[in-house]
C-alpha cells in the first residue's frame, strides 16, 4: 500500500514537471493535499486511524487548495486585463 501510494505521488509530480509548469490551481491542490494529508494523518493517528485520516485530509486539502489556487489565477488574470486596459488608454493619449 505504501509503495503504491509513493509510486502514484512520484508519477504525478514527474508528469507535472514534464508539462512545463503548474497553474495556480495545480499548485494549490498539490500543497493543500500535502498539508491536508499530514494534518489528517496526525489527527487520525490520535484516533487509531491514521491512513483514513490522511486520505480524508488529503482529499479535502486538495479540493480546498484547488479552489483557492483557481481564485488566485482568476484574480491575476483580471489584474493583467485591467493593467492592459489602463496602459492602452494612456498610450493613445495625445496630450492637451
């Protein structure tokens, strides 16, 4: 079980690196999943169910991280759009 999980994590990280970079959503899912799995494992260990806690925490963390990362990407895209509109408006200004 542990070998299969580490193999899946390794393959997903390698495929992400090969694709040229991670989006904000992907980075958020990866970070949230790792933090959630760690936290869930610790909490689950206290109840005698560390693997179940890690799985549930990882899934919840990945989902939350993906949502936050998606919102960060959307915010950056809106900012770039607004910056371009501002720059275009003042590039066409001829003076007084």
